[in-house]
């Protein structure tokens, strides 16, 4: 409702991530919310994509009222009591709508230990992308082997910083029929793990070395700023690059290629909007997070400001899809099919460290068995950690 305050505005501070998808929609929704609620000011700051994945959430929760978070933090945030359990405050019909309109497991990904710790305002998973001006729809690779052939010709782009390398490892294991981290002491069966490492190494050998230092945003910039790379088989999707005027050239996005007759099953990403338990103005914060996650806002103001909505009605909306070469409709099957990462309290410790040995093996080769042994050791260690 309307809020009037004489003198000082009621001020909330938020922290999000530094991209047109992560920052601009928060600024736009904050601006509109303050126009609708005079006397309220919401200030959004931003951190890098790497910090978004890594920076301990407890440090942020002490300094900010609102946080855009990565769902693998849910277990740690829950155990440490860092966030407001939204299910105790938001209306049940609102939360039921959020759950019913989840994109893949997005809504569920912020639910841990019986509470909803964030609203899924953003949804993503690795998908395929290409330059439609350079690659006709009929010429797209359809299988893993066809991707390998294109990579040998130098036309393939692929993010290969440690965390993306780890997500690709999860993807190959999942697609081969074995989701990772399902047991207590072993990341994946030796047979599947060795096969996955071998396949990733085979692809890496023919990849342009520039990609070892690029995350998905870096890959999309390389694909749109130059004409060197025509196809990316898997990287977290960004609808911004499908929108006229955003980049020098448009990208088109779609589902992944097949491996042994199965579509590659990628690893769910996305971002959630949470309230710090230290927030002094919880009622206003709750009104704001409900405003951002509202289906109408999600498919209009939030999307129009560069956001990649988490509400399913936006993904199927005709106007939204017409604006971005059907990015949402074409990639929705990949999101619905995506693997939900573990979220136990120490998981981030594993995610932070496990990509490096895989990436080293992809680059230099070596002993794949010792890589798996390292992953298993890191996994067991992370289960004892309650604090990243």
C-alpha cells in the first residue's frame, strides 16, 4: 500500500550481479516501486558474475536488506539463519502461483529444510546458441559428434572457466544416466566419470584456447563482437543477446544436441530474490519482492528492462518471445529437463574447488582416475563443512 513519511525516506539496500540481465531489471523495478510507494527508496549495488557465484552470502546478508542469490547457497543460508523464510510471510495463493508457474525446478531450488528462502525471479540453464546470420537452421549440429567435427574446424565457442567446466561435467554425467553427488562418498561412478572426462578432454583439445578464460557472458561477447565463432553447444543462456540493439549481431538460442540419442541434460542456474534476516523494514521488503515476482511485472517491466524472468507465464508470452527470436519458447524444454544441483550447507565449498582439476585435465590430460579421486575427496570434505 501507500507509504508516506515526512523527512527521511525509508531506504532499502540490495546487492545483485553486474550484467544487464542482473542489475538493470532490479533498478527498474525499484524505481517503479518507489513511485508507487512514496517515501521508499531502494538502492541496488552490483558485484561481478564470479563474485555472484563465490562471495560468501553471510557477509552480504549483514550489509544488505535484499539479495539476489544463486540457489546452491540455499542450504548454507538456511543452516545459518541468514534469510527471511518467505513462506511465513507471503500469502499462500501467491506462493502457490509461483510454484505452479516454475520454470523447471527454479521455484523448488530455493526451498530447503521446509522453507522458501527466495523467489525465482530469474531462470537459466546451459543451452545452445548460434549466429543465425552465419549458420542456417538446417546446418545446426544435432549430435555431440557433430559438435566435435565443428570444433575441429575452429567454429565452436564454449565457456571453460572452472565453474562452467564443472557444470559441463555434471551435464555429461547426467546425460549418460548418472546424476552427480547422489551418494555419500562418491561424486559419480568411476565408469561414467571416466567416460565424461574423456569426452570433455576430446572436445577441449580442439577448442580455441581463448575460451579457458571466458564465462558465458565472455563467450556471447566473442560470438557477437567477432564473426569467428558460429555455434556454442552449451552455456547458460542470456536472452539479452537475442534482442535487437543489445549486441552487434543477434544470437539465436535453442535446445542442446543429442548424446547417445538423449538431449544433453544441463545444470539449472538462475537467480532468486531474498530478504536478509537483518533487514529492519521487512514489511516493505516483502512488498517489493512480491512486486518483482508478480507474473505481470515478470513478463512486462522486468523483462523489458533486460531481465530473464522466472515466472512461466513470461516464457510462453507471445509478446516476450516476439522481442527475442523466441528465446524463451525455444529453450524452455531444456529448463524443464535440467538437473538441480545439490544444496547441502557445504556444497559451495565443493563447487568452488571441483572445477579446477577437471579443467586442468581437459587442458593437459593426465590421469583421469586421480581426477575422480580428487573430486571424491573434495566432495567428502565439503559435506563436513557448514560454512563456505
